[in-house]
């Protein structure tokens, strides 16, 4: 809840925005990717308060169906910034 989402997105807008007590979840639903195809999902946000010091962003997570329709979950590393 310390950030404000900017409505400017890259080439693909999120399918859903879920707002909750812990913050905002951006959800992109991409029905099919061809082998070797890539999608870049980008978004901007601004801090609601002036931050001095270190700030961290939560991990991004991806969930998709792999071969044999097996559900696969992957999380990125957290991002840290020193301001």
C-alpha cells in the first residue's frame, strides 16, 4: 500500500488488477505462447511517500501449464533499491 500504480503499461495490459489489503496484484493471462516466443510484461509505479534508504519489491511469480498440462510455478528474485 506504499505504492501507486501508474496506468501506463508496455505492449500488453494486465487482464486483471486485484486490489487487496496487502497491495495490488497484476495478472496477465496469455492463452498460448509458441515455442521460442517471448512476452515482456512491464508496468510503472510511484511511491506514495518519500523514501530514503533501502526499498524492496516483492518477487514476481509466473504460473503456467507445461507439457502434459502440468501446472508450473516460478518466482523471481526480489529487487532491492537503495535511494
